[in-house]
C-alpha cells in the first residue's frame, strides 16, 4: 500500500498497528489492521522589504534555500518563491524578520 502525496504536502510516516511494513501488510483470518498515514503541509515564506526612511531606492540582496539565483528587493516589494531557511546577505541599514519552516 502507498499514498500518492499531493503537491505541497510531505508524508512524514506510515505505520500499521500490527507492525507490518506498509509495503507488505499481512492480515491473518479475523485480524483487523489499522494503517495510519501522516502528512504535513509544507510551509511558505513571503519576504517583504520595508525601509526606514520609506521609499528608499536601495536594492537589498537575499539568498534562500528555494532560489539558487538569489533575489533582490527594494522598499515595498516582496518575493513569494517558495519555502524555508531564508538568510539576508549584507546590505546597508536593513532590518528583516528571518523565518524558517519545515519542508
């Protein structure tokens, strides 16, 4: 038995209460086996740049695990490319909330 996990979800475990492997469940006559599939929705990070003073034309450079090409943001712009482990690269006078989520 297997589960086709839809996009945006990750299967974290699949177990049967009789300890049968999910790939080879053995049911004896009169036996009742319950198999449980656990899935979690993947997280997503939206990065929005806000500067002080407002409307600064300064470009800020970002790297993220989901974007090998990196991306740049200016005041009031955002990036919604995917999930997780975002890190800010050096840029003058910037404040950023850094987030992470389970992939």
